């Protein structure tokens, strides 16, 4: 959250972008400031998001056979999952795929959130690599309901790691939670015209009165704010998710571990907040 001074400073900056900055640069700067402001407003208005009970597990070259076999068994024991991915931004190049988060929902009170670290996988000839492939093969089964905030196509870039193929993605049953949530919101909150008896202040929370465009999709952060009345911290949105998040992966100092913990929290909360939104539909 920003201090009062930082907040006022930000407001001033939004209204006083130097006239020498024009075109796309100006637009980009404005968007960046507005995002910061939106983040601050949500952080001020709502308490932070709190997940349901879960356990996080990393998949990387340190993961053992027995952990992978256990996870594959857990996948077989349920049909409900959430999935998200993180990529890293490289200037003037396509985003580089870095992380896949898979939540294995075993019950309302317990789930695993598995973080697959694409830049730290075992070598292709190792047995654990075969088991990671098996993990995805078991997951991408037509009988499984895989909830994604958006489209399954965000996984296409990840095919280059040879853990799964385009064909496997075609066979699975993804559910676009972002679209489902929009439909849910519009059904639950149609426009309420203000009556003459009421004040001028409209309490209507239909998409239009909230200032959201009809054609636009909902951000997960806004869905969490309006549906769950919680603030989902999105400040790490363009971070370096490829650095190796598992604290046992390499030797890290305490600052490095703290940085990784904030990235891990960001990554697992995307799945965990989707789970809570699913419960509202
Ligand atoms: Zn309205």
C-alpha cells in the first residue's frame, strides 16, 4: 500500500505527464500510473486475500520420484483443477514461458498447488522427466475439469519444453473461468435503474455502472475484489518467475529467499483465488 504522500505524488504524476512525452510512451506511462492507483485503491478498500488450506509443491530437477508418483496419484483421485501460467517479459521478443501452476483440488478444505519450474527441469534422459510428462498426461485427460482464467492457448508456448503436446491440450477439457465469471456477474447483477425516491448516487453494480466495458474480460483481481471483497496483490505481475523459486533449489541468502516467497505467494494465489471464485458460481 502507498503512503499518503506516495499516493498524492502518484495522483499528481497522472495529471502532470510532461507534454514532451507523447504518443505510445505517454499512453504506456498513463496506464502504468493508473494500474498503480487501482492497486492502491483495492488495497485500501479490501483486506488481503486469504486462501483456503493448501500445500505447495515444486517440480524441478530436485523433485524426487516418490513426490512425482504421489502427485500423479493425487491427480487421479479428483477431477477438479485450476491452472495458471507465468511468463517473463523480454524486450522486443515474445514472452518467455517460465512457470505453470496446477492446483489439485481434493476437497473444499484441502488442495495441492504444484509449481512446475520450466527453466529448472530435470534433463530429458532422467526418469523424473518421464514422470513429469506422466504428470501432465494424467492431468490433460478429457474427464478432468481444468479451470483457467482465460484460454488454454496460454499453454501453447510451453509445448517447447516437450512435457506435453498441442494434441494433448486439444484433448483436455479446459473451462474458461474468466468467461463463466462474466456471465455469472451479468446474471446476478443486471442494471438497476435509480428510482425517483432514491438519491442521485447509484448503487448499481452492473458492469456498465462499475465502469467496465461490455466487451472486456474481467481481470482476476477485479473479480476477487467485487465477488470476494478481497485484495489480490498483483504488484509482482511482471516479475522474474524463472529464477528458481524452490528455496532448496540452490543456496540462497535470506533476501533472496524473501523475494522468492513473495513470487511464490503471487503464483499460488492466482490458483487459490480462482478456486474461491468457482465456489461462488
Ligand atoms: Zn447499472
